[in-house]
C-alpha cells in the first residue's frame, strides 16, 4: 500500500509532455493532452489535420515510445441525435447502416453496418476525416451481426452509464503507469497460484520491484475442496490495492472464473484483455451464475460483479505494444484457441527480460482461426500449456477429422436419422458450424436443416462482431462479401423450448447442436431423450468427456441412463442410437504441435516452464523439451516462487 500512496504523490512525466508539445505543429490545434489509461490522448479542435497527416503521430510515437491516440475536443462534438442524422445522410445506402454507439469517455462513435467494407478509411464515398470534422466524433466501423448480440448491447449500455467514472479511472491508471520508476534494479519473479501440474484455476503473479501483475484468475469447477477450487491468493500476502493490473489470456472459466470475485472483494485496477474476450467472458461468467443456481449452489459472485469488470476492462488489439506499469510492456498475440485468445508477451525493464505466457494455444490452422503466433522478437522465458503434453497425445490432421465428420454425419442423414452433437457453446460450436456450412455448400455433406440451441447463437453473434480475430478466409467472407457463413441458410436457432417441434419431428433428418457438451444439463438433454431410443439416430461427441459425466457413460457404452425430468422425477432413457466420438476438433495443441511451437521460437530460449496439464503430462513435456532442444525446462507446482531474472 505504501508504494501506491507514494506514486500518487509523484507528478506525471513533465518531460514527456514537453516533448509532445514541442513536436506537434500549431495546425493540429491540440487543446489538451491527457492520460487515457495506457495511452496518451491528444485532444484537438481540428481532427482532420492529424488524421490526414499520420506521419506526425508516427514520428512522435517513435520519439517517446508510448501509445498515442487522437481524440476530438468535447467542444466540437455534435449531440448524439444530430451526429446520427449526419451519419445517416453520409453513409451510402448500400452499406446498410444499422446503428451507432457513442462512447463519451473516448469521443468515439462505433458505426455498425451490414457491409462494412464500403465504409473503410480508403472508401472513396466515405472520407473518415471529413465526417469526423462534421460530427466531432472519431469513427470506428464495425460489422453489424446477423442476430444482434445482447451481450455487446449490455456492455455498451454499461459503458455509457459509467463514462464519467471511466474517464477518471483512465487518468489515475495513466498517472500510475507513466510515473518515474522508483527502483532501477531489475528483478523478475513468477509466483504460481493455480493451474500448475493441474488443469483449472490458472493464475500467477508476475512481480518486479516496481510492479505486480496478476496473470489470469480462474477456477477449477471440478475440484472437491474449496482450497483446490480457487487461486491460492492467500499465498501472496499482498492487498488487492498493490496489484498494478490483471491480464486475461482468454475467456474460459478456468482462466477467468474468479475475476468477478476479485472485483467483489475490492479490486479497482485495470483488467487487460482482447476486445472479444470481454463479451465472451461476460457471457460465460453470467452463465456460470445460472448453472450454480440450477444446481442449488450459491454462486461466489453476482451479476453486479460481472458488470464491474466491464468498467475496469481495457481492451487491446493483437500486436500493439502497451505500457501496463512503469517497467512492463504487454503485447497480445493470437493463440488460436478460442475467439480473442492471446499469448501474452511481457517486455520487462529496458529489454532486461522477455516472458511469454502461452495460455491455451492451438499451433495449427482451422476453419475458424489462424495457428498461434510464434514470431516474437525476443523470448527468454516461455510458459507453455501441456493439456496434451504426453507423447501419445497425437491428434488426427484437420483434413482427417473433417473427413471423418462428413462420413459420420452423411451415413446417419442418408438413413433418415438425426445427428445430435452435444457441444460447448463457445468455440467448438462455431467451428462445427463453419465446417457444416463449408461442406454442405461444396456438396460433400448431405444437405439438411441444422438446429442450434443454448448459448450458441449469442456466442456466434460475438464471433461475427469481431471478424478481424478469425481466420483470413473467414474474415474476408464476413467483411468483404455477402457470403457470411454465420448467416447461412442451413442454420436455425431454437429460441424457446416450445419451438422444438421441427427438430423433434419423426422421419425428418437433421443436425442438432445443443449445449452442454457433456450431457450435464442444458437443452441437449431434451433432444437426447428424444433421439437416443431410435437406432437410426446418432449422438456425435466432438469434445472431451470427463469421467463421471453422463456424456462419458454414454460414450463408454451404457445402454440406459437416468436423468431428472420435469418436476424432479427420475426418467430412464434407453440408448439404441449409435454413439461416436471424433478427436481433432480440440482448441488445444497436441504433443507434436507443442514441441513444434517451442522449436520455432528464435532466438533460442533460456528457460521453459510448463503448466496447464496433469502432472504426468507436464513432466513429460518438460523432460522432452530438455532432451530435444537442450533448454532448461521445469514443471512447477502450485505455490512456487521462481526467479526469472
């Protein structure tokens, strides 16, 4: 606490501000310079000048080595009503303008259009600098989704309500990031708080004499004891006020499930993640509250705590160098695991040490995502996951698994049966949807209606809203053509239980994607009861089935299962349908991909740490990295302190 109080008494770097003022020409009409979290914001009465003279800002960034954004002065911003009218007049009708969100904390307006490619900066009919001058708001162009995302709408409404509070917070964060350093000595340590020699509750503290950064903050939903369920923050002996930042790699609960609880207990600092990770974790965390209530458990946080994250989140694009503390810069890079998942590259001190945390990675291209990034300029320490770290953990190629999927579906549909795919709503569902759309259009898969139910539709809307995070070909389809696979004629979303009549109809071949992926609750159970007794149908598993789940019992050959029906009555379901499991759609790298990833990194690593895997798998991966690449490799346990530099 003493360090935080001390840094608040120190003035911001006057030298940096002086350099900016000296370097900006008078024509730019800069009215003020303020911190906007990890960025420096230049407010201007004449935004057109700086937008049309990009080299002015580029040169300045090269001099001060900090992120700079151009903002419009509040005095020139038109009212939202007037700005909307001007936008409606200026936007070409062919772009199909859907709406606009005005963020008063940043002075940006996000324009949503069905054909965003007609509104890009280089579009002849839509000059960004000219329109910004007319309305006084800086433009962002977004893809309007087929089905509006309720999650994104809620986040926007919350950002609107808290604009004044966020503006104040941005300035406070900037004061703490850009203060003079208090210590000149560089030491870097990592304290393991969860997710080491285990899968679940990923969490660690990256620490220097200057900074304390919490990386991930997950839970272990399958743990039997509370001490094994949550990160061991009690091991740190620090207060939440002493944390400079929290960095989140991706949205899954084993990486973000304890984050709302930290906000509930009083964490007020910045939370850094990619832009799509914010709505994704919001969706997943709110669903966890519902699941807990349905199972008769008391959730560890409330909806209010999830909303608090929205206020504190600072979203970053891939590849942007961002100061997050006086001596640590962060760059997020594509991890290929789920939408917005990121490798976290921490550049510490004046080039003293570079630490990369892989999070969950997929070092292989899929229809949905590019393979994980690997071309970092420098990495001394790598922390890599080991979910599939055993030598026998080799998955089939994408071509093989997609071919097997086509055959599994075609055989059932051709016989007049239904294919039920129990599926996680985030990531896997969208991957399967893209595969189905691709192969039905090519004629390689039998055409049939595809029904989705659960959170799948909402998760898909979030994917569609951030096409720049998807694989190049898919991004191009969504952004630059009218051939949007998320808007495919094959897909029908079931909104309510009373509209299940069509997918349940006898003698009507179809594919049904429903949550949950392990038959442990959710709408999939109603479909399962209907589909399982008929031998011409199929249950097709495309995700891992944990021991003890109903999905695992079905996969292991049970001919009957019991489940709770309506009004709490136990129902017996007879399984006559065929059951099949396909490996290869995983969002994790297999053993060969993990080894290939380590091999690709240049220059040679000084150290590899292994986490996020059963102890045996972490040990195996560390041992083989030592043997193959002659690099020190270690698989720490929870509650270890490791000196990196």
